[in-house]
């Protein structure tokens, strides 16, 4: 005999498990149609709700917040994922919340009942966010600025950060500046490229043919992009790379070709991972407040869960350029 659980009720009613939980907990924001479908399914299946789920709504148990991290290559070794989990965990402990981690794959999952959801990013999770918004579940999106949707978000100012990198390299005398992008399906990757191009145009600097190489935050893409840039007849004097992992790989590739960094090539990364400071050539990079972003997002979600937030909040956090030894001044011929 098939076990009757909340997932089966959700499937029968054609709603999410979160909606079922909210009907059980008598949350008033569930639409009348969804409430009717859930109650019909509960009666049809003879489902008996777990009393612990009902205690959540009465405030007799800790709120449970869900953290959804989109699955990507190297996720379990990712500095980004580690910092987001750290920031959410610190805030959840202080706020006395339970934190449930979910790694989202390609299929839209049936989620366990939670009181609110944090998205570590939106890549591959757009359909799930639509469901959450339709169900009126408290939600906060990290690392992605949502202009149109009435959803709270906490993002990083990637465009301004990239503009400042270009300004810094130009102050050092560089004019032939190339870039290796991140994944352009991710807002952060696209914004860093946009900021780079905007800053070059503002200074009337041409981006030479082949000077924009497309990566995806992975090391193989960094190797291919660096190989192409270093093979150019008119080689760039500086490269802005969209992540530290890729930037360190760029330096490694240059060294293998006996191109000295920073004497013959300046390199700037993005993230300020721990190894950036301790690398053979300490990396000049952009420090982004990932843990703070996650902490503040968790706090904003908690306010929603407690009914203290009426309108969506849109936050964009600043970055910091950290100067180390991977860049140096260049002397122009003119």
C-alpha cells in the first residue's frame, strides 16, 4: 500500500508541498482554489497531518528556512557556496531558525515543508521561483537583482566592480586590456562583462578583436581562453578575469609560456578566495561580501516569515578592489 505523505497530497492536488503545509497550518495567504484542492486531496487520501508541522504556525517550534543552491560543476568545492552557507548558517543560528540545505538539479523538485526559501542564485531555478511566488511563500533571492518581480533580493554590484578594475588598469598605463568572462547565463557573469565594456567605452578604448574570451567560471574554459589570448599577435598587457580560480589558472598558463606576471602581463581576478593572497604571484582581485550577502538575506527572510516585512527589499552590496602583486605599471610608447 502506497504511503500517504505530504508529497502524495501535493501531487494529487497538483500543488507544491509548501502549499500543502500552509493549508495544514491555516496560513491565510493560500488562494481559495489551492486550499480547496488540498483539502479535497487530504480527504480523498485519508492523510493525517504531522502535529509538528502544525506547531510551526503556532510559534511553538523553530521556523525552518530552506536554502536552495543551484547545482553546478564543482559545487562541493566552491568558495561561493561555502560562503553563502556560512552566512546563512550564522544568521539562522542567531535567529534560532533551522536551516535546510537543498541542491537543485535540472528537474523542479518537490520540496519539504519550510516557512521560507532562500535562493543562492537563480540559474536553473526560475520555474521553482515562479511556483514559490504563486504560493506566496516568503522568499529571498541572493546574487541576482530582480528589477521587475516583487521579490526581495540581495545582490553584489558586479558592474561597478568591473568598471573599477578597468579604471585601475588604465591608471597603471594599460590600454590593451582583455577579459575572460564568467558564465553569461549567470547574472554575475553578464554584469562583469557589461561593466568591463562600459568602462572601456567611457575611456574611448577599443576592445581589440579576440580580446573578449568567453569562460564559464571553470578551469578548462580559463585555459582555453588564456591560450587564445596569449597566442594573439598583439597580445594584451592586462587581463581582467571574472573569477579568482580562473585568474590563477591564467597566471599558471602564462608562466608555462615564460610570460612573466606582472612584468609582462597584469592579471586581475574576482572573489578574493583564500588562495588569492597566498599564490606564487599574489593576486590583485575584487573582494565581494558573499557571507554578508547571505547573512542579510537570511535576516530579511526571517522578517518576512514573522510577518514584519510588508514590501520587497532590493539591496546591492559594494565590493572592494584588493591590490596585490599581479599587476604593475606599464609604460606606453607614446
